[in-house]
C-alpha cells in the first residue's frame, strides 16, 4: 500500500514591538536580567488590567495582508485556560473564534512545482514565562523567568495542504523570509522567536479522508522540523502496517536521539474552557486602517525578484536566490548602490555573492547579515579585477583572506604583493622554467596534442603564485612552444 503524508503547520512568531502585548514592559526580554521585565499585568497580579498593544495588532494585520488573508472587521480576545506554572494568570489571552486574519494562502515552490498552501488564520496571543527544570533524586525544582510572559505572539495556522517534509520546509522558509521582509520579527529560531508545531497524518494514496494526526513540538531549527516530519511519517506508516491505529496525541522531538516520543494525549478545544476575555473590548478594525496598512506593505521577495530581473537583467534563478532572504537582498542592494547602475556590475556582484561568498558563509553556517566581507569590500574586490590589478583567480584568494581577517581587499593586495604581472620580462623566466621542467608535455604538444599547452600555462600560473596575467601567460607559452617546434631537428 502506498501512503500519502498530510501536514499542517502552526507557527508562533514573537513580534518585535517595543512593549509587551498587554502592558508597557519592554518586549526585548532576552537581553534583560531574569525577572526584570515584569509588572503587575504580566505577573498576573489580581486586579491588574491589560491594554491591547496597537502595534502588535498592526503587525498581525500586515502579516495577514501579505498572506492574502481577509481581515474581518470584528475581532476579539479570549481566555484559554489551563493550569501550568508558565502561565501567571492561570490562563493565556489568545483568540479563539474571531482571529484577526483568515482565509489566506502562501505560495511555495518545490520539486513538484509551484503550489499554494492555504492559511487558515493568523491570530494574536501572549507568550508565556520560561521554565527551567532541575531534576534531582527525590524531587528537584524548577525556576520561572517571567520576562517572556506577555511578549506578543502571533500564530499562523496553515491548512493541512502540505504533502511532504520538503513542502513543509519550503513553506516555513517562505513564511520566515516574508516575516523578515515585513520587519515584524527577528525570526531567530534558536532563541524561539519563530517556532513551529507540526501536525501530521498519513492516509492511503488516493483517499480523500484525513487520517488521525499527531502534533509534534520541541523543534528549534528548520532541520529538526524536516527530520521530525520524516521520522513521524515513517513511524505512522509502521503503526498502520502493523494493523494498529495512530493515536491522536502530542509528541515531542528529541534532538539527540532523532525520534519523536509521546508526551500527552491531545487536548480538545473544550478542555481549555475558552470564553471571551472580559477585561478587553472586542476590536472594531476600521477598513480604512486596513487599507492604510496595505499601502505601507514593504516590497516583498516576489516584487524584488521581478525588479532585479528587470533592472539588472539577472536570470530568474539568480534573482530568486538573491531575494530568498531579506538579508541577502539587502546586501545586494547595498553593493549595487556603490557603483553607477550597470548590468555587468550587478551580474558580477551576484556571482560573487551566490558563489564564493556563499560558499564561505555556508561552511560556517553564517548568515550573510554577519558576513565579515562587507558589501563595500566586495565592491572593492570587483573593482580590483575590473581594473586589471588582480586576476579572477587571485581575487578568490583575496576574498578568502578578506573573509578570514575582515581586512579590505586593496590592503590585502598591497600587503601581500598580490599584483598581476603583465610585463613579458617578468613572466618569461617562469615560462622557460615550466617548459624545461616538463619535457613530456612539450613533446605532447609538438606531436599535436594542443591541450598540453593548457597544462603548461597552469604551471606558469603556479610558478608566479597566480600573479601572471592569464592571457599573457597563455601567449608566452604558445610562443615558446612554437619556437621549440622551429628549433626541433
Ligand atoms: P487544534 O486547534 O486542535 O490544534 P486545528 O483543527 O486548528 O486543531 O488544526 C491545527 C493544525 O492541524 C492546522 O494547521 C491543520 O492544518 C492541521 N491539521 C488538521 N487536521 C490534520 C490532519 N488530519 N493531518 C495533518 N494536519 C492536520
Ligand atoms: Mg494546535
Ligand atoms: Zn508587564
């Protein structure tokens, strides 16, 4: 039997607002000393009243619009009740039946081609406190840091439209990138600013009914989500093939062992005893406000991609890669702004960024936003090649050194004496040396094997530490070989 995987994702996004969701404590809790960003409201003290953060609502509307959602005029907050010590009030203020945004979609591109993934809703809630557990024999204890309590949290819930871990990854990457273009979150997955719970079920291929799903939590990287989904699809397949039923439950991803384990049976909505939050008024979202926010939407990846193709003549493939993250696109923009607009220059900047620079960054898993080679330095490097000071081969070495040291390319070239040798008399001795050291290659050439000349040019480049101007080395090697042909008996 062939099975199809069905995936729906719930993504929680911390919003980058100045203050928390319902109080005036600062929201940048990460850098603050433990339990210092607190007040009666986010500590849940009796009698303290919440006030809605307007900017958080605006960011959620903005996200909803970018995800092609409708923004209903009426929205309200609800209490979600559950007992856990990370909840100061014993309930979380969230949204239940009237979320801020509904019925959108996000387009993704995967092996199977383009696809539209439905977005069921985008709603707003508050984050909870952070617990740290210290287990010990005979008890142990837990500590609570309330700084995170009340930080604005936006939840984006997809339809169960994804059919593979690859599609889920593409969806998350697109959503993550979009949120950064919108500027509503830092999007850092390690520190929990962007976290994903994944719902997954399987069904016989061709069936149009959904199977029983499990919900996976505790994944703190894109890679973990991908691995967890593949693991869980396989686990469910084994359960079904053994004649058992998949149990609806919440499972936790255990990074070290690369498995999911049962945490608890899935709670139902009625377990939470949702009811309208009596301390907050329902919100009447004026259509004019929504339209105003729509006009404020920044340029997103698809538009930037189109602009790069139009303005710089870049290929669709390159333009897409350059706009895949905002940090990458911003780097490119800064680089091209440093020179008079020209397609040739933009193409070079793009090639360096997508090629050698990305290679260096990927090795260290480093984001281009923290690249040790600034756009200014990259442009300088391109200039050195353009004016003939160094060859392209040498430029690669200079880039590596600039990456390692943070020094400017022209400084590196100057200090290391990396200049291109373009006068014959300096290169000629290396040509003679290369020919003398490789009589075999010379003989090959003379017997008609022209590719032997290429090898000899390579030797000359080596002998000159890459400094000979390649065209010159080529010319001199050919001349020398032809002279030997004439001299041959
Ligand atoms: P809850 O609020 O209990 O988490 P929802 O019905 O709101 O449940 O769905 C939560 C997420 O689960 C959504 O992203 C949805 O797409 C996904 N989902 C629902 N049913 C399935 C299923 N059978 N298989 C996979 N995902 C599902
Ligand atoms: Mg859920
Ligand atoms: Zn507070």
